[in-house]
């Protein structure tokens, strides 16, 4: 019988896009008609609108989220010989940006309940070489920024938020992306604010840093063919910016839908043996991912797959156990990150997902736990 059920995808971007197809098509048409594709009016307008949305003074559009972090590190002058504190439990891009500038990622374990960096564990990782902390608002849940900022103040460290998964989330009523010295975000299509290709941005209220990133993203040049430093080519393009301007207008409504779906999951999965996400009272997450924990994660995933329900593991291997970090971090142990990687499972959750689909997922989990 289960084979006759229609599959429930992990994410279906089509449902979100079909609902606003006319707006998207018209935005794309505008760029085609303008015939201007790199660093033009769409990027400029989007930067203005996204800075405003983020409660920050400046936004600089760049090529992707990894570049956004990396360009910020460069703008702050962080490089070889420096250490940067990163979560042991994150997508590898957070680490790679640090490695890209020649600095060393120093991992700190997550809080067992929130899966976000544990502020109480940060101070013991600080050395005279530490320059920066990169908290990640993982799964769309804000990290506990007040104690992180207090530690950074005390040790004179830069705080760069990795806000790739949390556009629109609130920490004590304040927007993520406005809580540190600067923030990096990603517009990879599957993110809460996703483009139709790659894209990213830096957000900050520091005029000097915004200016540095603006120069670095465009060949180290302010004036065409005059190069102040060895910059890069990492620009958000006009087409993506035009699309993002449309999607930004719908972001809050999409995040509200995600909150409703997450609330349904948490209610329907309460009192089962799978652990539903913990939300601190100061957090208003935007549910980029709805992540449960189970002692029998692999069996649960197989059971759901048999019922045509697609799930994903974020993330199956922590960065320090990846082959690319074997030489520098291979001998280290991060037991909490390792335990989390063995237990987490992300359930389908996306704007346009229907109540009956959530119900089918939770019923299938009930069946598994019986
Ligand atoms: C997606 C993501 C990135 C990188 O963004 P890209 O646009 O794919 O380069 C960085 N950090 C986190 C936490 C992410 O989820």
C-alpha cells in the first residue's frame, strides 16, 4: 500500500516558486531588458533592502556564502598564524573559509541541547593567537550571542556570524546578522532566502569593513583598471539580485510557514522516543532544518524511505573527521559533535509543504517507534 503513496520530498522549491511565478518572471525580464548583468542597479537595490531587513547599515553582495565568510576574514586582516574559533558541529564551509585565508580553525563543542556552539566552552580554546569567533546559527536557530560577544569583548576578538541558515531569525528580539561585528550569509537555492544559482552577502554596520569587502570582491579595485590590492572575483549578479529582491518580500511569510510546520512536527512527535528540537526561550528560529535525534537514526531513515519520505543527515561527518582535515585535525576528538553526527535526522520542511504531508511523516515515525 505504501508504494502507491506519492513521495514526500525533503525540499520542493517549485511549490514556493510557482506561487510567485509572475513576480519572478517579471523580475528576470527586467534584467534581460536592461542588458546589464554585473554590479548594476539590481545588486545595489538588493544590498540596500537586505541591509535594512537585517537591521544593519551595509550589505555587500558576493558570489556565495563561503566567499562571504572568507572575504570578511580577509577584510579584518586575519591570515596565516591566526586562530579562529569555529563550531565543531557545522557545515564545512565555516572551517574552509578560515583555511582559505591561511588561518587555523580551532573547534569548540556545541551545547548538547541546541547543537549550537557552547559559550561556556569557548574561553578555554582562546590562545594569544586567537583573532576571531565564528558562531553559526545552525538549522536556523540563533546561537547564544550575548555571552559570546562578552567573551569577544574581553579578549578583543572579532565576531563574524555565519548566518547562512538563519535569515530572519531573532535572538532576544534582535535579527541574526546584526548581533556581531559582521555577518556572512548564503543565497544557495535551498537556504531560507535562496537565489536561482549561487549567491551570498556580507552584512555589517562597520563602514570600513563594508568598503574593504566591496573592493576585495571586485579585483581589489574601486576604479576600473586601478588595483589597490590583489582582490578576487566574487560578485552577486544582477539576475540573482533581481530574483532575491522578489523572494525577500516573501521571506517573512515563508519563515512563518516554516514555524507552523515545525510546531506541528513538535506537537505530533511529543512523547515519542525521537527527540524533537530544543528551543531556548530567547530564540525565535526560522527552521531552515527540522532536526530530530534518534538512537536508531539509520533504521528510522530507512523506515521513512520505505514510506516514500525523503530525509537528510546534517551532517554525517564533522569537519575534523573529514579527509581534508586529517593532517591538521585528524587526531582531535570532539565527542559531542561526533555523537550528534550519529543521531541527527532532518525531516522534510519547506514552504508549501502541506499539513497532511507533515501528518504522514509523523505517523510513519509513530509506527517506527511502536
Ligand atoms: C550553506 C552554508 C554556507 C556556505 O554557503 P555557500 O553559498 O554554499 O557557499 C556556509 N555556512 C553554513 C552554515 C551553510 O549552511
